[in-house]
C-alpha cells in the first residue's frame, strides 16, 4: 500500500517540498558546484524512478521536487550573478 495514494495530494506535497528546498538553498547555500548539482539531480531522479517502479509514485513526486529545487537554484544563481 503506497504511503501517498492520492496523486493530487502528493503533487501538492511535492510543490511544498520544492519551495522549502529552494528557499533553504537560496538562503543558506551560496553556491553549489555544477558537478554536485548534477550528481544531486541524477541521484534524485534515480531515487524517483526506483520509487515509481516499486509503486510509490507519491514519494517519487517528492524526490522530483528536490531535483527541481536544485535545478531552480542553479538557474537563480545564474540569473543573479550576471
């Protein structure tokens, strides 16, 4: 039985996780090296694929939210540092 069976609720939780992770990264972390960012995105994507494969699609959305926050943080740094 999945931990987050309703996908709409899981998507809302993923947005919350995205915003919390992005806020944490913007406020407390100045820069993330590109290699670490790519490694974090790949790790979150692999975790998301693994969770989706086992039937935990709700938790897979949360992992994708973290990966999206890493990518958005990099884009935010790129736009503000130029």
